[in-house]
C-alpha cells in the first residue's frame, strides 16, 4: 500500500512538472488543432443554442486568434470546477470561457493578457424586495462551483457573506436561475457579462434586479500551462492585432452591443 501511494504521488509530481516545463506549441502546430476547455452554458462567452450549435464571444475570439496561425480550434465541454486539473493533465490546452485572473489561479496557471473586463454582481427578483447586500440577511444565495464569484464571496466576507444564512452551489448558472425564479434561492452572485445577457433575453426581464456589491473589477484572460510560453506569446500577439485591426471591436459589438474590448499589451 505504501508503494502504491508513493507511485501515485510520483505520477502527480511528474504531471505537474510537465505542465510547468513543456512547451507544446510545436505539437499543436503538427496536429493543427488546439483544444479549448469551456463551460458550454456560459452566455454570452460560450454556450449552445437550441440547435446545439456552440456560439459566443469567446468562441468567435478564439477562432479569430488561431485563424492567424492556420490552426483549428476544438472546443471541449468540461466540468468547470475541474478546469485546472484538465489543463494540467493535458486533456485540454487552454481554458477560455470568461476565465478570471486571480492570485490563487496564477499559482498553477499562466495567463494571457486581459481581453475583457467583468465584475461580480448580485441578481435578485424584484418581488423579493432585496435592494442591497444587507437585505440578504438570513437568506439563501446561489453560487457557481469553482467560479471567481465563489472566490470573491469567500475571500471578502464583509461584502456579502456576513449577511447570508445558506448557500447553494451549482454546476451552471442556468440551474441557478431556475432556482432563483422558483424562489428556492433569494439571490445569485454572478458575472455581470452573464447576467446582463441572460436577463436581456428573458420575457420578464423587468422582474430582475442587478446589484453591484463592491467586489473588485475582474480581468478575463486565457488560461494555459506554465510551460506553454510560445503559445502565450502567440495568443497575446494575435489579441493585440485583432484589437488594432478592429476585429475584436466587431466581435464585442456583436455580443454586447458595445465595444468592451481591452488591449492589455
């Protein structure tokens, strides 16, 4: 049993070492494909329409980036709470789906330059009468498992956590909105880009309230293994070119109605 434990630990160490030191750009070019991991229900960044087609801001942006290198993008749906593990194990090459930079994630993941800004907001139903964070006293809050919102919620308890009685974690925001609409939770901590798009496309859009809580602004970036220095350089170069050539502006206006793009070169 001791030998088995040592073998497992050794295997984990080897995987981490490869992720931190191996540059896979040549391999990606040879197979002519890069694999992007995503949560395919995160509107409007990457999600499936009713016909099953995968669309979204990040889908368009990723394809535009790798079109410059003649490389196909293969999008793979993953368990969002396991995204860093999938990346480290080599199941995917990139995390690209409204992925927020954070000090905790930077310990295991390398980031591209920022390409979009975001913030965490509280969404409630107007019928609940909640107009500020303190009104969540004794109430139940919904969160997405493994999200930057969950990290913000636990990392800055004075903003919202001090008031909340119970929390429910969801795999997707779609499931969370179902419970919010049914009154099973009274608030949902969620990315503003998701909330704005989702609510805008609901028949009862006026029944929701969006409340800024004071969480710091977030930077969306592409996540990759620390060893992939060439891949990082190529992505950053393409992002800058897309911004300069106005293509990023066009993608932003398509999905948000305004130009939210950022050139963080």
